C-alpha cells in the first residue's frame, strides 16, 4: 500500500519529508513541478517575487539545503532528512521507467554542458537523441519560450529535466507547468548532472552523504563559490524569525531579474548556481 506523502512547512513552503527514492517515486506517479531551493536562494524569499511565486506554486519542494535542514532540526527539535539534488538525480536515473527511450527531455545551460552530460548519460545506459536536449537561451525579465514548449509537446516526455541556474530554472519550470497541455514531471536539478559528468567538480558519494557538497565546491573554486555560500548565512535569521511562516514581501523588492545568466556556475545573484545546491 502506497503511503500518503508527508510534508513539513518551512518558510511557508511545503517540503517533502521522505527518502530520495520515495520522492522520485511520488513525483514519477503524480507529475508536476519539483524544486530544490538552495540556502543562497531561500534567503531572498522576501525580495524576489518571481522566484517566490515559483516555489509556492511548485508541486513538490525537496529539502536540498544542508543549512536549512540543520537549522530547522536544531530550532524545532525535528529530524527531517536532507535530500541532496545529487542523491535525487541518482535515484531518478536508476528508475526503469525513466530510462526508457523517449521518457525524458533535458534542458541544458551551455553547449559544453549539453555535450558532456549527453555523453555521460549515454555511457550510463540512457541513450538520448540530439532532439531530446535543448540549449536554453538567455532569458529576459519575463520567461517565455515558445520553441521549448513546441519541442516538449512534440515529444511529450514523462520527465522534463532542467539543469539551469537557480532563480531561472524554477521560473522556467512554472512557465512550462502553466503552458504545457499535459502534466509531466518537471525536475529542477540545477548542476546535479554536472557533478556526475564532470562539467563541474565531481562530488564523491561520501561527501554528498555528509551534506558537505558546498564545502567541496568552495575548495574546488573559492573565488566563485565562497561569496555565494557566505551570503547564505542570512538564511539563519530569516528562519529563526519566521520558522514555518512565509516571510512578508519587502516593500521595494530587489528582483533577481537584474541578471539572467542560467549557467549553474554563476555566483549568488539568484541566478546563482542552483546546482543541486548543497548549502
């Protein structure tokens, strides 16, 4: 008998409380938009209305942020488990249904990332044609992509995988959810696939299991990632003050639309690397 999903409301967002395999099974059955908000992005909930809207309208939020999970468990005397984006992706690509031809469609940030990730997937038994990948353009203030909609509608995959930057992929996922004529599972995985393919630094399984992927990334590229994760410290006072409540929107929002880079290596600007975020 399938157990109903269990959720925990944190900062007004309902996070799934389960294992990575259970999350993937639930999403695969139900479809819908899956987000994995990072600490550097979550701290901007009061300031970024577009990102905030995407998280609130997502069907499933995965507790990917080590910082959020640690803080929540300490202040609430709780024991919710962290599900890293990397662990989620490993569970997803191990699903037999996901590995079937035509089951998935991938949106990538750069031509280099597309080439590396396609090669890695093929080497691991998931063979995809070039028409099952899409190179995302540089999106403007309002995300619309008629060509991407057309391509997905033509293939009608059960899974759409977005490997873009945080603050962009969630808004793109919401656009797809609202405009597609059917309900696929839309997975906002950020750079999770890049950690496997070598497009970014490879994160060993033991590092990921300890929730230290953020530290591994800082060591790999301090200039790019140290400022981003240092900025994530502002999540702590936000969580201490609001706990399960959604923070009020600031009077003068600082929109993430200042920068619309979608590559997962961009530092903290909310198009920061949503990377399967690890913070």
